[in-house]
C-alpha cells in the first residue's frame, strides 16, 4: 500500500471513445482508445471532438425531435434553441443530456482511470490472441496525456498486450522515447513535407515532427507511416515525392499507408458547434491516388 | 427453422437475377431454365393431391390409416401430372411450395401485423381434435384438458408448436443401396416376427416405395416420348439420358453422378409433395454423398467439371422452385475418418448459390478453423454476393453436443443442418425440431399483469400469484420469475410430448419412414419411434428482451427505487404513452449484447434453466431433449401478441431474435456481442442457435477485414459457439438505416480505408455507399 504500490494513485485519461473490434488501427483485431486533446488543428481532421482538451456537449441532429426541452432545462441559458449550444456558456452540467428523451445530447470526453480502461481491454483478449491484435492508443494526440501513459502503458505490457501508439509526432522527443519503451508499433502521421503547407493547414511547424520521426526510427520500434491525401492541400506530385524521399531516407519504417480524405468527421463539427473550414471537395481523385502510390513505390517504400 | 436474416431478407433478394448472367458463367441451358422457372408453377397440383386422397380414403373406409395413405399415395403418383421439360437437365418438378397455399400461416417479406392473423394456428387445432377422438371424444379427459390449455397457449403465442417434417431423410441409404434392395429388405422384414399393426405398416411403406419406383419409371417413359418429337440432337440426347437414368434408378443404385443427382431430386420432390404441410425436408451432406459418383465419372472420362456444375445448378433451380421451404444443404465438415471435406462438389454447391442467388436451398458450412484456405475464400465470395450464405457451424462443438444427445460417434460426426440451424442426424433422426418454443417475455407480462395477457385478455394462471407491492427485493422478484419460467417450460414440454406420443399414429408418413434407417426394421412410423434417434426439443424466444427487461426492473425499481412495480405496470398498460421520460431512464440501463455482466447474467441463467429442465429428460418416444436458441420468425409473431415490455419495447413489435441482442442495442461491436453470448452455455444448444453479425459488403471487400472476420469466428468457435451467420447488408437495409438510424446503430460499413458506423456518416456519404452497394453487388 501507500506510495510503494504502483497503483497507489489512479491516473485517468480524458477519453472520447473506446472502439472494440477496431481493424484499421494496427494489425489484427484491436481495442482502440481515443484520448481527447490535440496540439495540431488539421483542417480536415475527422475526429474534431478529440481536438479540444476538455469535455464538450455534443448534439446529434439526426435523432433530435425538436421538443426543445433542452433549452428550457439549461440553467445557464447556453442552449438558444434545440441543440444550438453556446459552448462558451456551457458549463457541462449535463442537465440537457439528462432531460433529452431522444438521446440527441451527450457529453463527449469522459475521465476514465487506467484500471477501468484496462478492464475493457482485457475483455477482448481472445480476439487479440487469435488475430495478432491488441490495444491501440489514439486520439487526438495521445502523447499529450503523458502522466496517464506513464501509468497505463506498464499495465498494458504487464498484460502482455501488443501496444500501438497512433501519434502525429508534434511532441517533445522525450515523450516518444519514453513510450517507445512500451509500444510495439507506432502509427506516425506525416501530413505534409513543405513547412508552409504544414503550418497553414495544421497550425504547426513540421520540423519537430520530421525530426522526431527520424530519431524515433533509430530506436528500433516498428513504425507505420500514414499519409492523409487531401485534395487542394497535399495532392501534388512534388509534395508526395518530397514526403516519399524523406521516408526513404529514414530507415526502420515497415509500412506506409496512403489514406485518401474521407468526410466521416464532417458531421461531428456541427455537433460540437465547431466551424468546418475546409473548402472545396477535398477527396483526392482516383488518378492521383494511383500516382501517389506510384511515386511511393518508386522510392521503394513498403506500401500496404 | 430459419431466422429472418437467412430467410425473409434472402427471399427478398430472390429475384435480383441477373442482367449479368453471362458473366457469371452459367450455361445457356441453366439461363433458360432460370428464365422459365416461374412459368412452371401448376396451381392445381396441390388440390389434385387432395382430391385423390379423399377419393381413395372414401373407397377404403375400413382400412387402417397408414394403409389408406399408402393406397392414396400410390394412386396419386400414378396419375400426377408429370412432364419432362424440353431443355431441362433433370426430370421432375415440385410444386412451388408456398406457406399461404398449404397452410394459413403466411410469411410476408415485411412483417406487417395488420396483414397477418393474430395467431398462427399451424396444426394444433386439428391435432387436439384428432387426439380427443382417439381418446374417445371426451372433452373432460385429463389429457384433452391439458392439451386445450396448451392450445390456448399456442393461439396466444405463449408457445410455438409445429409438428412433423423437420427431418433429413435417408437420401444416403437410397443412393448406396438402390430402391430395389431396400424394398427387398422390407419384404424380408415382413416374413419376420412382427405384430399385425407393424406388418401392416411395413406393407404400407413397401407399397409407397414401389409406387415411387413406378413413378420414376413414368418419368423414364415420359422423357423417351418427348425425345421422339424433338429435332434438336443435343436436347434429344439429354432426354434419352434422363430416360435411361430414370429406368436404372427406379431399381438400382445410381450409375454415375448424373443419375445420383436425379435420384436425390426425385426422392426430395416426392417427399415434399407428399407432406404439403410442415414439409420441412433438408438434404444433408450433399458433397459427402455425391462426390464418390463424381470422382468415378471423372476418372472414367464420363463427365467434365462444367457438366457437373450444370447438373448442380439445375438441382439448385429445382430447390429454388420451393420458396421458403427450408431445404438446407450441408457442406464441409469432418468425416468419420477424420478428414475435412472440401471436394469439387463442395465448391460447386458454393458456386451455384453464389451465381443463382435464390433463397433456396439454404447453405450451411460445417466450419473448422483449419479448413482449407480455398474453401474459406470461396465461402467469402458467396457471402459477398449478399445472400447471407453460407451460415457457419462449429464442426467440433456440434459433434460434441449431438453425442451428448445420444447419437453414436459415427452418426454425430455425420450430422447435418436441418431447416434453419437445427443439428440433426442424417436419415436416422426425427427430432421434431419445432415442437415447442416458449415466449419468455410473455411470462414476465403475466407476472406483472395478474396472469392476464395484455393484448388478448386471455388468462394464464401463475404458479405463484403475488402482490407486486409485497416484493421487497430484486432477488425475490427474480426467484419468482425463474419459478414461473420453470413451471411453464414443464407445462409446454409435457403437452408437446403428449402430442408427440400420438402424432406418428395420427399423421403417419409411410414413404418418409421408408427412407429412414430403423423404421422398416421396427415396423413403425418415423414419428412413432421408428428411426434410431427420437429426440425432442425445448426452444426459447426473446432471451435478450427478457434480460433487458429484468435489468430495467432491477435498476429502476429495486436499486434506484425511481418507480414501483405497480407504477411500472401502468406505464406498460399505456404502452409508454405519456411515459416518454421513463423510456429515457430505460435506455440508460444495461443492455444485453454489450459484454456487460449486469445483464448478460440473465441470459446465462435462462439458458441454464433450459439446460436444467431439458438435459437428460426422456420423452415419450425414448429420446432425449435438445435446446434451441433460435426463433425462425417467431420473435416477430410472438411479439405481435406481447404487450409493452419493461425494456422499452412497445406492444406488438418484434422480440429479440435468437441469441442476438434486442435490435440495435448491441452498440459495442461484434466482439462484445460474442462475449455476451458465450457467457451462456451455448455449446449445449443441441437443437441449434442463431447469432447474427451484420457487415457491409464493402467491409468484406477488404482482404484484411475479411481476415479479421475469420479471426472473430475462430475465437468465437473456440469458446463454444455453435453457429454464426454473417449478414452482408444490401442497399435496402442501408436505406432503412438511413430512415431510422435508431434501429441500426450497430451497422458497420466500410467507407474507404476505414470502417465506421453507418449512422454516423454524412447523409451524402450514406447515399454514396448505398449507390456503391448496388453497383458493387449486383
């Protein structure tokens, strides 16, 4: 007991979602936990509810029956009319969530202790074992909740789970270095090579990201690089070639995935009252996806 | 029988054939046959049979029933209209079996309560009358009284009861021995020591068998006659081939693959024609028993693979003429010598199903984790075509559970799937698999409503009539529920068994009995202890609905004390009108299917009670009981007469299906649903079970996702799962999901490079996926 017990204090994470039977976030059947909070603001982000560092009230207009109970129930006058939430006034009291008869309102972002999460992870162990899967920690930027990871990662390894960290890499290298002691695989996003493009569309410079990837690759942990392809942003041959060249000069990358933009997350912007700033059709053409694959292949990248 | 997924929805897909028929590699002949398929229907066939039977019955008033039936059968087969269609591959055609023609029971595509009679009479009314007559016509006879109560339960959909049929006949015996040898066996048996009634029954079987031989000969002559007027040399050749085949198989074992398939079809045709009501007849392990004929022909150079495929396709079209007829074909699985069957016929069956896309025959694959990769790939192709076939059965667990039910190791290994999901011995087992199903949530209604069925006002006395306000703890309530469940299970089993004890005598089926192993030797009907195995069943409906309801009662009434039981009853009386706030509280209670022990334990307990009541119980025919955790379409029909339930389900809507969660409530993904299911002792479900997973066709297009699905099945089977079916959704479902997202929360679709819940997508993306499904699929 006391401070000598590793569990003497429970550390919790701010979680938006735990997805079981996750089959696209690393090998096999996995359980993916999405941590809330990100230091990039990619304008195409498909998990916008994971950007903000604190819980938010979320509204689903597809099930709303416009009874307007929510606005009358709100003690702070934060709901102007059904589902139209003033996030600045909202204090997350949850009155509207409790009263909504149709489950149209919810609070996204919940604190979960590492043992709570571990219990969920353990439930699908037979599937991990059968499929070579495990646990993925994604977000948001999971490495921003480092105190939680300090507590959680050793527990995962104690359970012998295959651990994947899904990161954008815009963190101090020490964070990556620490988590690399426990992770079996990093999913590392490279969104753009040109610093201008990166800065303009994600809000951050990419020098530290590329440097982190380079240094991480020397630590020997397996890395899969994921490149989102967004029309009008990075769907140029030069950009893809620059990324590909950089990756080809970085040893230790065992898989590269090209992920065409999808609009899965667009609806979520509205639900949390966040403006969606991407203009035009961001879907890359099939032709460009083929070109991008060709370019990557010409640099001998291990495309999936 | 069948779950709506493998049945109603598949039926809906029936006619999507087939602008691209050429691309699918069907032969010209099969394409023509497909096109003319619906024109063959003879609406007078079934009335004709009835006329002949009543004529013969009135001519022989003094004979015993089996003899009368045999004479009528003989007469009918000698006058029945037959034709060998020009251009057909095989002789024979069965009536387009349709429930509404032969049975008041209707099974429409979409269950619309307004169109369907409030109860499904099946056969119970006639049965009770015949048993009453048999017992001397006394309405006050204790057994008649018991049955009257059961009859009321069936009419109220407290019980589902359907007798007879539901069997895999002895196709394999007939193929191996030939008809003449089996007839000789029966003749020898007549010379042995038997009672008069046994001898009379053996004679009836023999008469039927000889009538069947003559019926096949009629086809031989008919084909020969047709050939005379045909100019086209290839058609002429085919007709002569049919003629000589029929001539041979009317007596001898088939000589070659074509003759074997022809014989399989004619046996099947006559069996389903002979029993127009409840004629659920499945086919058994087709790939096991046809392959030797194919291999011999192939070695002798008598057949090519394409020719054999055409014959299988033609057989499939014969089956397809009998919509909704639960003609299940079983493929794959281990043999007694321990090898796994994945032979050319296995693959031909899969290809026929994939390319013809008919609702019949149903296709069940006996699955093993280490089965050949190409069989998995071929199965995946069929799944992707959107029919829901094949369904997967856990080979190891099924064999174990059949042995547990008294089948010898050899017969257990040789089990096949009957109807929807019932595990049955082949040609040696009559388990009357739809004899009794209990509507579990309705018992909860009785408890909360003083033993009165809310929607009909019928009174069903409770074992223990309790004042709701006097119940102080959930444990007390739960103990009461378990007590009532046991009491009504016993009542149902006793009544169904009573009917079974008379059934074979009141509804004899001499021709079916002739095909079965054991009936001739014992001189007894298939339903009267004739076959080697004479088991019975205990099926249940509404497990998840009950579990969710119990969880709500526990949480809201006893743990949080938000509402009293009596107050809850008022909300149920009002069908939750004016109680929307209560629905909100209910939706926050734990739901089965999400790997939550707080509610999964109720399903586990119910299954335990089933096992406890049925396991080792002996029926009146000397067999034991198997448990069925599937509901055919009964969850909708039972739901029709079940009032609002504490889980928030409104009056008249469907109950939960098989062992699945309440519709749309399993929102934690397929691993959680499976974890919930395997908490119960499902490996004891000797009469089969249904667990349905939904995936989009796009999800399965991606090879790594398909692999994940296989891993999912493997780990589920490793933990005792009996059956799983993969529902690859079509655009109709997706459209419905778009209209009513609340009901399809668990629908996973592949978008591009990732998967997502369909209802979480932008409407435009949803439309795109709907459009893509149609292009990708058809």
